[in-house]
């Protein structure tokens, strides 16, 4: 299982875009009012989410072949479901779980790039 994306909740999307462009050394490949995505070479995608939970902090999304099967396997291993699998467009599905310490685990099913 590979890390696909790390999303960062932000209040000010324009300010965060400028800062993360400098930090990552690349311009966004996607910029919309609901998501700004960066693909730094050799690293997972970094996304800025202006609608994310600021108290939760960044969420790491793991790329999986079957989000429903992975949710089932991880809940059997002790995780709890925070967000059932949902369509996020472009053929992608995401789900959120929490580990025993309350950390969010993001799952992503869809195209790898």
C-alpha cells in the first residue's frame, strides 16, 4: 500500500497555495476553490483542502485497490469508520477511518496518478 496524497486543511487557500508552492518547489497541477494539488517529484501528492477539519490536521491517504475491502479489513483489525466510502469525482473513492488512538487514516481508490 503506497501513500498517495497528504491533504492539509487550510483557512486561506490563496495564502496556503503561495506558501506550499515555495515549500514544495512546484506550482500546483490543479487549482480550484475546493482543492489545490501539488505533485512534487519523488513524493506523494500534497493537497490543500479549504473545507477540511482544521483540528484534525493533515490526513494521509493510502492508495488501495478496493476501498470497501480495505475498510472491512481495517475495521476487523480495530479501526473505526469516520466516513464511509464516497465518490469524490474522476473515478475516485475515499474513506476515513480512525485508529485506536484517534488518528485519521485516509483511503483512496482510483487512478494512481
